[in-house]
């Protein structure tokens, strides 16, 4: 079994990220780098981490008009990320333009994942933005739209795995944050699942940050998660 864990490196500098990458070598399936890292360290920072031969999930949550998002995807292709994210709320034309742009990289193109409803938004926030649908219904609608637009999968919370898996079938990538092993503190994550629970529910990939990166021994924490998943 390939390791499904993408470790969230929520840190702003390449030196700390490289240090963490070397501690975790061979114990994680990939590294998730987001806006905090990219805004500080840019393409050079991403290249430095890819050079460690670890798959990169570049979580920049692109959202703009189709032409601009397609251009951004094309500009990111030389960094050869394994996964990258775009907002499904950008609509079908934007997602299709992103898919077409990613195809320019050929068979090793990055897989595109959709962001549906940010988990920081509750029902009242959605209502304030003019959405009347229930959160989970909106997530499923946007997941299906992403799939119909050619995306490879979505990022979703543990609570949404089952509904999205049922709606989108077995081949859709579900990258799931909000994961906590039983031995780790929940921190600010409110609705969590263990790695095994999330995989059993239908997650294909897990985003795990602080349970690994803030552990006294990150390498040991990553190994424990690996062993737990393999058991
Ligand atoms: O440290 P922790 O395991 O909570 O990190 C989870 C990572 O996943 C963070 O980078 C966080 O921004 C991201 N994420 C999340 N919940 C979402 C989407 C992304 O925790 N709904």
C-alpha cells in the first residue's frame, strides 16, 4: 500500500521545511505546501522541496476567471506538483480551463482537486453569502460539478467523505484534512476522524499536519501513523 499521508508543512521558510522533510523521509506519502509557504518562498521554495523526491500537494486554491486560472496552472506546471487545488465555486468553465491547462504537462500532469465549501464556514456564514442549501448538499453538488468538469477529486472534511464517495463513485480522489490519531490532540480541529476511520470511510489521501510536525519526535509520529494504517 502506498502511504496516503500528505504532511501539511504550515511554515513560512524553506530551511525549516527542508529540515522537516529530511526527518520524515520515507515515512510520509507527500508534503502539502500552501499559501503561507508559497507567498514567502515562491517557486524556488517548492523546487527545493521537490528536489527531496517527495510528491508535492500544492494547495493554492486558485479562483479567478477561466483564462487567468488556466494561465496560473500553466505557470505552475514546471514545479511538477502531484496535486494542486482550485475553487469549485469558480464554476465549470474555470475548472475545464484548468483541466485543459494541466493536460499540457502530458501523462505526468498534476492532478487537480476542487475546494468545495471551506470548513471554516457554518450554515449562517453560507446564508450570509446567499446560499440556501444545506452545507453537505452544497458540498455534494460542487463535488459532482468538479467531477463533470474533469477534476480528479476534491478536498473534503471527514464528515463529507461518505456522501461524496457515494455521489462521485470509486475513482474520485478524496484528500481529507481534519485527521487525528487517537493519541494526538485535536487542537483547533472540531470534527475529526482517525486515519483508519477516514480511509475506511473512503478517503484516498489524508492531510495530517501538527500531529506529526508538532510531535516531540515527528519521525516516530509519522511511523506510528504508517503502522496503524498498515495494521
Ligand atoms: O495540523 P493539521 O493536521 O490540523 O493541519 C491540517 C491542514 O489541512 C492545514 O494545512 C489546514 O490548513 C488544512 N485544512 C484543514 N481543513 C480544511 C482544509 C484544509 O485543516 N477544511
